[in-house]
């Protein structure tokens, strides 16, 4: 099955967008697709220097740590001033965590929740005055299959993404009458730098990759480009009647219950 996502053209011309965590993985794929579709961009990332200089300039990359409220407010204001306003906010910045509820100490819980949940709060709070002035305002949060399915060794990460799902619904209710749509995407296990690092740290990386592929009914990891296509759809005027929705991009993991493959017949 082809995982490449065709672009429908420059249908976002005239719109402006801000993407957090936009220097790698899903955030970078989203920023590139928004730009290809005609949107003018600003990307926030803790370290945008990982991008080539030319792409940093093209995507309007700004260094910003979403755990620093003062830096967030300054970066959002700078992006909105340069772009002439904000129509689209993609809250993608996030970090992972492994382990059961007993395996992470209080400091690690605070660190992950500070980035994954409060980071979205800070950026959205700073962006709201600009979004309220837009005629096509949309917020898309990157959530996870971990918000709706019990995954082993992901207690802290799952808790943070469950909060993101609840936050998305609450924000959608709060801001619908201001003309601001709020949705989230729930990726399954995606082929991102973070997952690559987890695989490299495994005792048997190939066996671990095979297990992750098999966990998703489609039989492979989700691509960053596929998640980006869903984010851009939710951000675009084409989804103008969609708000308060979580869109799974998980190879069928959330909704399908397949029988095990039939054993091969003996030769």
C-alpha cells in the first residue's frame, strides 16, 4: 500500500501557520506540507539549528522552549508580527517517556507534563488573541493512540496524551463561538527520530521493530507524512465543520480487531 500522500495544490495560500516542535519528525513534515500548500509559516523548536540554514529561513524557524512562558509569549508575538497574524496553530512539541507508573520519579512526571500538556497551554494562550482575529482559525494538537488504548510501559506518556485529548475537547467547547476550531490527531507508532532512538536502544532492534509493525493492523509504522496530511486537513478550511474531534492515524490500531493470521499449511 502506498504511504505517500499527494498534495492537492496551494489551497492554503493567504493563510498563516505556527508549528511547534517543527524541526524534526511529525512537526517538520507538517511544516513542509503547510508550506507546499501555500501557507506562510513560523516554526518554533527548542533547537532549530538541526535544520539546514536555507530551510530554517524558509520555515521561519525560531528557537523556543515551550516550558518557558516568557519565551513562548515573545516567540508567538514575533511570529504573528512577521506573518501579519495567525490563522493556524499546530501544537506538536512533545517528548516521550517509558515505564510503568512505578518507574518514573516525580521530577520526570513534572518534566513530561510540563512539555506535553503545559507547553500546549502556554503556546495556545499566547496565540489566542491572534487566532480570534482570524476568519479561518484552527488549532490542531498532536495527541496519540496512547490517549485511548492501554499500551505497556507507557504510563507517564499515556497520562500526558490523555490530558491532551481532554484539553482538546475543552478548548473546542470554549472557543467554538469565537470562530476557532480545535481538533487533535492520534497517531499510532510513527517512524520518527524518537522511535528510532527507542529501537536503537532495544536489545534486539529488528525484533522490536517487527513487534511494533505487527501491533498496527496495517502491518507497518505510520509515516510522519501521513500524520502531517491529517493535521493539515484539520487545519484547513476544507474541514470547516470539524471541531472537537480526535482523528486516528494509526493503521487501524484503535478500531480494528483482526483474527491472527492463519497458520501456513504444512508442506
